[in-house]
C-alpha cells in the first residue's frame, strides 16, 4: 500500500480524518483546484452535499441498523462519514474502479478505526450494484455521486435500494439536464428539452422525473425528500418503495410536461395530450419539455427535521451556516411546485422589476402563495398560474 507521501495531505471533514490529494499540485491556470486531475478524486466543494446527506440520513430514515453503498467512493470520505456521523449506519460498502483510490479508502478507513465496518471494492459501479442485489444484499442508502451524468447508474441504484430506503443522486452534467445543451440532455435522459428562463428548476425536476420513470419500470415509486442545486451540481435524495399500483399512480399524478413560451414566459404543467398549440397569453408558439416531476421536490417534514438536527447534535457540520440557509429556503419552497422569474415577467410587461416581497403580498391577496426560491436570484416558487403571476408583477 505504498503511496507517495508528498502527493497527499491530511485533512478533517466532519468527524473523519482523511488523506486526500495535495490540492496545490492540481491547480488550473486560474489557481483553482481541479479534482479530476488528482490521482484520487476528492472535491472539497462537495462538502455541503455530504453534510446534507448526513442530515437526510439522520432525519428521514427509521431506527433500524443501516447498510450504505457508495459506488463512487474516491477517498472514501462519503462512506466513512456515514459510518462515523450517522449512529445507525453499521456497515458501508465503498467502491472505486481506480486502484489507487481502492488503496486509499483502506488507509482512510483504518485511520478512523472503521476498517471492520467498511467493505472495499474495486470494480465498475453498475456491476457491483447488480451483483449485490443478485447476492440478496440491498441497502438502506445508495449514494450515487459520479463525475458527470448519473443516468447510466440509476437503474442499478433503484434495484439495489431496499424497500423504504434512500437513493441519493448527484448530477454534475447540469448543462444537458437544464436545457442549456438540450440535444445532449434529450438523448441522455430520454426527454423533450428546450432552453428556458428557469434552467435549474427544469434540471432538478427532469432528474427526479427520470429516476421516477426508471423506478416505475421496476414496480417502484419515489418520494423526493431533499432536492437542490449548489454551485455546479444538482442533488436529489429520494425514498424508494415497492408497489406496482403506487408506481402507476405516481406516473399518473406526478409526471407532467411543461408547455413554455419563450416570447412572454408563459408556462404550465400538463399531460402531453392537453398542451395547446399556441400561447394563451401572447399567441406565440409553445415548446414542450418533459416529462418532469410535477409534485413537491422536497419533503417539508424531512427538511424541518434536518434543520432541528443542524441546530442540535449535528451543529458541528462544516457547512452549517450555508446548510441552514439552504434548508430554510427548501422548507418554504416545498409547498409549491412551480417556479417563475420576475425578470421574465417584467421584460414582457416592459416595466422595472418589482420587489419579491410586493409580489408575494399580491399573491397572498389572491388566496395564493409564493416565496423566493434558491434556484436563482429573482426566482419565485408559487402555486399561481402565469396569468396571476403577471398581474402581481404588474401591480
């Protein structure tokens, strides 16, 4: 297990100590660390992602002993943190196809006295997940955090989660998912795609919708517990349950297409057969996006429990302040399934942008609701239709 000591440094993240690649050796020309250049992948910018995973596992699962699968483990940080920081997690399966990562995971496990609780593998991620299922092993948490698109690994991930367990998925291919690179996104996720003014809303809900469709193909259905965007990635944490009838109901009730007008910003969620030919606001042509998830993308109950833990026994988490701010927004947004941009409405109306608080007050006067969204600086999550939103922006 000889490794060049100079290539690695010792750090702490959460409650674990780790050897990770020396950041200073893998800097881009702009001075920013590029984790994909290192011999073993470790991204410090994903600490928030890992902190929120610890919170979700602690707040949203039952009291039984748990087994975790981390098929893209890198340094082992995610698997080791689950073991160290979620008391009910008793066993972790950590995998990486990189031989040096395989060795480093073992070193880091021993450094944290967790070598007896970690099973380390070096194989292709799908092969491991399907093999575990074939051997009768399912997992309370399957955490898929690849470099790039998670699409090739969702089927195996859904298959290897036990009934009622969590499937956590990270997507760093935000440009295809959001519609910025709509040709690639359409191909990878089997959807209709177009550019919109709310790319992160589209990206997150297309990702959930894709996972839901793959789950339904295996007679499983999903409940989104925590979904967000941060920096360069999307993250969704879903509960997966078995049931063909419920899977069919999920498809009928929570998968829709978005009809979107680039001229005035109109959009609505509807069945594909219900989408009209032209925009009811300005008469422009409508673009079709989907299928995407049309229900809540986060569970208020799970988010609020996570907030309580963050203010209590998990207050040590390294990104506590950032996590708390994000969770508070997610708690408010969880009541609504539509997101609009104030700037789009103001541009169509040819007026200056009003304050978000004024728009929210107007929506409440109509018996509706709305809050500022974490998805963009002028995004508002609401249950209003586009016409009511336009009226409130216009004042």
